């Protein structure tokens, strides 16, 4: 099962696999392509939503975290495992503060607390 959707700010995502929802938020490259080695093993046990960050327009942490919340809700889930890598880790931390009730688990990889710029 695979599907691709887009959120209101232009952030898109692709869903693969079955099981509990796992949302991967990528680093500044914004594509989620650096997740290629881990994804095949995860889609056997999880429904993996890989976020592709918008490349156009201005957006804030609030916009990005609301997009992640919209993805979880659009997929019919109440909670999800959130993985944030590099810049995606800063989005994941902001998401945890803004939408704590939507998190089942929070995993931060190779990140920092906030990106200014």
C-alpha cells in the first residue's frame, strides 16, 4: 500500500507499509531520501509516512508542526511514532511541545534544539 498526499502548506508525504503509524521528518534536504536504508525494514512492521518538506513559500515551525498533525489526522490515527532527523529533529521537538497528545514515541536523530534562519 502506497499513497502520496499534500498538506495545506505544500508539505507532501508518502505512505508505505502496514501497522502502527510512524512519521519520518527529514533534514534540510527536505526529501526524506536519506531514509532509504531504514525504510524497507520498517515498512514490514509500520505504516511509514515520509514527509517531503515544502520547497516554496515562507513557513514557520508552527506551520510545519501543524502539517505533521494534519498528516496523522488525515491517516485516521490518534497518535504516531515521530522520527526527526537533523533539521527534522527540531521540527519533531517543536511538534512534541505543540501537539504532545499526538505522540506515541519521539525519536530524534543527529539533531539540535532549534534552527534560527
